[in-house]
C-alpha cells in the first residue's frame, strides 16, 4: 500500500493504459534478460575463438538478425521509458499529467526504434 488508504490494485487512477505499460515493461525486461546470456557468450567467443567469431559476425549480417537487433533496441527503449515513468510515479507527487507519461514513454520507444532502424 502507498501513502493513501486505497490498495494499489484498486487505485482509482489505474487504468487499462497503465496495465498495458506494466505488461510491456515486464515483457521487455524478461526478453532483455534472455538476451544478455547470449550476448555475453558471443563476447566470450570473441576472446577465445577468433574463427568462430568471424562466422558469427557473418551470420549476424543477415536481414533476420538485423530485424532482431531492431526489436532488441525497441525493447530496450520500451524498458527504459517504462522505468523512467515508474521512477516519476514513485518519487513525484501524483498529478494529472502523470497519465501523459504513458504516451511519453511510448513515444520515446518509437523514436529510438526508428532512429536505430534508419541507422541500419
């Protein structure tokens, strides 16, 4: 429970958009957690097996891997935007503009994703 007498799950300001933001934040965090061991494995291969790394880098130039990279960057932006939104909700007094933080977090994710797609 927070500082008021209404439990968080019955909070009057909790709506469908906030629940969707919660789901996106959780799923993006889970997907990033699954990616990290693969990323560290690939970095480890770079230190020990140069020939295998060269094959891995050739494979990573395929269009499907490039698309997966874009999804990864979009997930990272979504998770970062959602985390910043949660920090604002936690540490700032409740204001009506907090509802707009959902849109700002979503826009941040889309902008970062598009910028990365254009840079490919």
